[in-house]
């Protein structure tokens, strides 16, 4: 079930890769329909907030004319950073489906941010969906940069 949508997020990650961005892609699904899709654009737009997750949340909010994205599921090829995790929590997204989790990440920090009840309900987290494919694209990108 999750693989179908993660493949769409991977397509976005490929677009980021082609732009020379860190290849992270994201989509938001609501009622089994893709509402929005995006990828990293930090370098392309010279925007520190140009993370795939922030971009797709903004696009979905504009489409739905609402910043509250309850009943939406965010798919992302890499576990969100703390900034994105906070935005996900505050936007009321109900679930995050991740491709890969880097070895050097503080998973408990991200988990705690996503489950902070100060803003709404805890966010369900699913990891490891098409993990190898998501990780391989990132490895390819960074091996070419080094």
C-alpha cells in the first residue's frame, strides 16, 4: 500500500537530483489521492526553507485553503529534519511515511517533535518503505559530490 505512493515521492527526489539538489522528494495524500508533490529546492530557489516537506505542506495548504491538514498523509524519501517535523506536527498531518532513516539521525528527537501534544494529536510514523531505493539515490548523489 505505502509503496505506490513512495514511488511518487521518489520521482520527486529524482527531480531534485536532476537540479543538483539533495534528492529528497515528498507528496501529500488525502482520501487516497495525491494532493501535492514537491522536492528539495533550497539551492534552486536560494531558500533555507526549501525542504521537500515544507514545500509540499505549503502547496497542499494553498490547494485546500487551510493550514490544517488533518486526514492527510505525508510521504517523504528521508526522515524529516527537526524543522520539518515541527511543521508536520503543527499542520496536523496524521501520518508520515518515510523511505530511509540516516544512521546519524537522532530518531528520538524527531519522534518527540512529531508526538508533541502541544499542537494537536501525535503523528503516526512509518519508516523503511522502499528504504533501499531511497537510500541508494542519496548515496549516489553524495558519492558524486565528494
